[in-house]
């Protein structure tokens, strides 16, 4: 059940949130908002894979 929820959230993130790897964003120059988005996407990915 939880895995399905995180898979859905992951798909929504992919459609809505920007991809910083495609933009070749330098993490040292990232704003706090960009870092928060990266952290959110990382957390959701980790939860999806661990369930």
C-alpha cells in the first residue's frame, strides 16, 4: 500500500518538479528552495525503493 502511494508521488514529482540534473545545476550554487526540492525528490525515491 505505502509503495503504491510513493510510486504515485514519484510520478507526480517527475511531471511537476524541475529536473536539475538535466539543467546541470551546481549544488554549491543552488538556492535553498532548489536544495529542498532535491531533498524531497531524494526522500521520495528512497521511500519508494525501500518499501
